[in-house]
């Protein structure tokens, strides 16, 4: 698809690295979305590390780096001692997984972390002190003062002053927050969101590869009439759904729900936006869906909303009422974009200041690995 | 469980039939819930007919009638010519399915219809004219002037003047409406619902037995890496979810969503309540879930709400925050009650006039067959 983009400036320079455009057929894309890193292994690229390379997101980091031809001079794969010594074939090279230690980061410019909150809490500051810039997929630092929490299409300016090889931690938001805000931010810019009521339909992948494996195993067992194996969740997941497994907080919301509230406030820089969320795990493999009800500062038409969404980077619209065709998790699976549909005036608001929409996004990709790699691109 | 109820009056008479109490362990139940019909086949019971006995709901009618020992003097099983002649064993007897004709209802006191809207439209008035009282599970007459639309726990008074063997049509509400209102009505009585934002997680059973079969078949195919068979829905259902398959209406809401709005207005007799709904089909077999956000006329505490729900007939509470244990579709499957949990103050409303909750109910049972049989009990 390279070279087919219609926007101007096929080669541009951003922070010292070569960039070229990348477009997707006839989809409307913005200038920012068209920028992409050109080369892969290159002597003047940054030295990269992936922490937690054996996990679902760690594996996706590798795929996304390759898909986007992310420039790198060196790649270090880090994991626990248990995985150290295993070999990974990637981009024509063979890489041996090394054990993550306090000495891992001296020669690393950018580290992508996805090994859980406790690993991030311990090793991200060590990496940063060693001059490595960390993009952290865990929730460990998301709400920390001074740590940018970034969706590149939404608040790239939060990365001002942060760059590869200079140390510092950048937090990748929670998957549900990213997927919601990809769709809602263009509408917020259009008419000012006052209140948001979200119900999620979340995939197994958010709980890791083991949860995906358990869903598959349980589904086979259920179909065969066998007893259900329960290692990850305390109840049956196959042909069932349940309130999100994150810990409860004092107000009766679980942590996943509170992440949507607090992270949205931080990313938008607007702590007064009213948000309530109900997060539910459904028997889907890797893409989240979200039903979102929005109240705006002013009245908004469906046409205006669809126009704003059609211009938004990283957003695709599937909204064919005649064919009853709207986004599904399978549409979004393995895709970069967040898909939006069911865009309609909220009939419960006579003041026309409400919209309902339905959003699907790949949890591992835009909800995690892709967003982190996009942040890394902005560090170059 | 009979005889263990703590409420008074173990035997009562209602409209000429013997009733006895029925309770479920230590669950709080109301007097109304405890009333149940005692006998099964009895000379002074009504003559019954089931129209559409071969469908998922038709089959459930038979199970529920037996479970509740519904009194009957005669039972007629009606279906299309295709199924006529087949034999059904039930309650110790053998019944031959008869073809539904205009002459089917002359000797019938109560007919339970679940054979689709067009069959109801044609045959329910014929049955009524013949003196048979129809309880119709289709949407054909729900919004018709003069046709009671009834959830027995919510608006039994709408049945005033209607009784078995006198003709007339009573409509059974849509499954999603019944399940929502079982949970929301006690709260509406408590503090007056002003606005309701609902997102549903709807089971295959709402689209009939064939949809359940297709979900199972597709799931096997997906696990085996085979091509997916698509007869009922135009896209993959296994490990996927999609906007409800009912037809779109002019305002961008589908018919299922508009049923929730209009039926709630009729059942509560309050056409001004603001409601928006997003209806989604999830890969679950037979119980619906609903995420419900409520705005009230006054502030409501979680304690008040739980107290009201604990006293509500047909409602069970699963709301264990410490154990992160809330209702799931599997909890509700094959159960009479609607299960409610995640009851919490809506933090997006500083005026404390909001609650969020999560509700699960069996689509075939309380969402269809059980509710219809409960209506029939009130006709005796």
C-alpha cells in the first residue's frame, strides 16, 4: 500500500528518522496517520527492548514492529528466568530471550514493557535511570504525576520533551479506555462531551493468553458435555459472561471501570467529565466492544458526528442501517483501526444533545501493542 | 420445597382454583410469589391449547406448566401441518400434535401462542372470537389499544376483567423488557425512574432453537478451523457478537430497542419515561444480561435499592463485592427468577440520583414461557 496515499509529502523527516506515508485504500486518513517509520534494521535506529516478550502483548509487539517497519539498530528480548534461553525468529534474525535484570537497560533507547504491574513498578524506573525511555503497558504509572498517558491520535502533545534514549516513562492507557476514546474524542472535539455511560463487552485477551486458552478449552469441554476446567476465572467462561475480574474498589466499581473514568480525565485533561462504566467479560477472543451513550454540551446531529468520525485517524465506520451491518469484534480483530457504528440520536434526550454508538477495537493491537509502538514512533 | 415458606396462608383460593405456597429456601419472597396453582389434570381445570408447541418457547410452555402444576382438564397441542401427527409425551399422557386451523379453539379456555407474529395476527382473533382467552408471546398485539401487556409481578391489574374462557387477547412483553422491568420496577416504585440507559447482552434463544443450534454448530466449526455455516444470521456468531438482528426503524434504533422503550411506557403506564437502549446479541445460549443505568426523581442509596429488590417477587440478588460475584447468564439459565447485582451509586451523577445495575434472566423462561404461564394463572 506504500506510495498510494493521496496526501502531500510522501517523504518527511520527523525527529531525525525517515518517514513515509501509508494509507488504506479509499479510507479517509489524516496527515498524522499517514506518517510512518520507513526502515527496519538500520544502524541509526534506536536500540529496542521488549520486556515480557512471551506474553500475548509481547508477541504482538514483535508483529506490530515488523508491520510498521519500526527502525531499530538492536533488539533485546527480555523475560523471566523461566523463558530465558529460548530463541525467537523475527525479521530475518534469531534472538535469544534474556533474563530481565537490573543491568538489562544500559544500552537500550526504548523499552516496551508488558510483563504486569509489579515488573513495571520495579524495572521501569531502573530502565529510565539508565537512560532508556520506557513505554509501559501496565497500569503501574498511568495515574502518576508527570507520566504522560498517551493515545497518539488523541493527546500526542503530552509527549513533549520525551524522546528515545533520554529516560522517562510513558504509560499506555488501559485497552477499554483507548478503544472508547478513539471513537469519542472526535465527538468531544466536535461538541464537548459532558457525560458518558459505557457498557463494555470485553474479550478474553485482556486477561492474557492463558485466558484465551481457557476460553477455547472450556468451550470444547462444554460442547462435549465434559466438566469445565477453571484455572483463570472462578466460573465458567464458555457460553457465559461475567462482571470484569479486576478487583472491586470501595465505591462498587471495579478497577477496570475506574480506569476508564480516571484515565479519560487525565488523557483529555478534563477532570470534570462525568463517566460511569460497567465492564463485562464476554466469550470473545481478542477484540473489545463498547456500547457508549454520550451527552454533549450542545446538540449534535448524526451527520455531523459521522463526518467527524470519518475524518478521525485510526477510526473506521461501519454503519449500514439498511443492511443492519455494524461493527463486530471479528471485524476489528487483528486490525489497527477502531470501528464505530450504531451512531444515532439518543431518543431519551429531547434536547438532541445525546448520541448512542457502538465501538469495536482489537484489544491486543490498538488496545495495547499498536498504541505502545505508535507512542514509540513519536519518541524518535 | 413446598411447605417451607414462612408466609401465612399455606392454602388459599384464587378465582376458584386451589393454590398453595411455594418458596425457595431462605430467599425473601412476597405473598404474591408464594401463590401457586396446586393440581395438574383436573376435571374443573381449564381446557388448554399451546400454539407453536414444537418451538423453543412451545417446549418450555410444557415444562413450565408441569413445574407449576398448572391445572387443566384437557390439553391440545397445535402446530403447522408439517408437525401435525407427531406425538408428545407429557405429564403421564400421550398427545398428538394437531394442525392449527380456524376450528381449533371452540373447546379451548386458554391458548398460549408462540408461533410468530403472523400466526398470532391471524389466529389469535379467531381464538378470542371462539371464547378462548389468548396469551400471546409474539409482538403482534403488544401495542394494540385494549390489549393488556402484562408482567404479573409488575402490572397484574392490567388483567382486570379478563379471564379464562371469556375470549380476549393478553400480550406477553418482549423478553428484554420483562427482564429489565423485573429488576427496575421495584426501584421505580421506590424513587421514580426518570431515565434509563440500557445495553443488552442477548442470548441465541431469542432467535429460536435454530439460532441456538447454529451457535453450537458454528462454535464447533470455529474450534476445528472449518468454514462457518451461516443460515440464521448473516455473519459469524461463534466467538463474536453483533447488533441485534431485528429490523432497523427510521430513527436508527432497531425494533428490539424500540420494544424496550414502548413496552415499558405501556406496562408502567408512563409514556414520558426517557429510555435509550442498545441491543446486542452475544454468544450465549438462553439467558439475557442487561447493563442498566438509572436516573431517579430523588436520591437513592444502594441500601434502599437492595432492600427494595430483596422484597421483590421473582427477583434474586447476587451482589457479593468481596468475592467479585455477580449475576451471570448461567446463574439465570433454567431459573424462574431474574438475578440482579452490581448495584451501585452512579458516580457520574453528583446529585446521587443515579444507580447502575446488572441483570440476568432466562430468555425462554421468565422472558417468555414462564411469564405467559403466570399470566394464564391470573386468568383462572
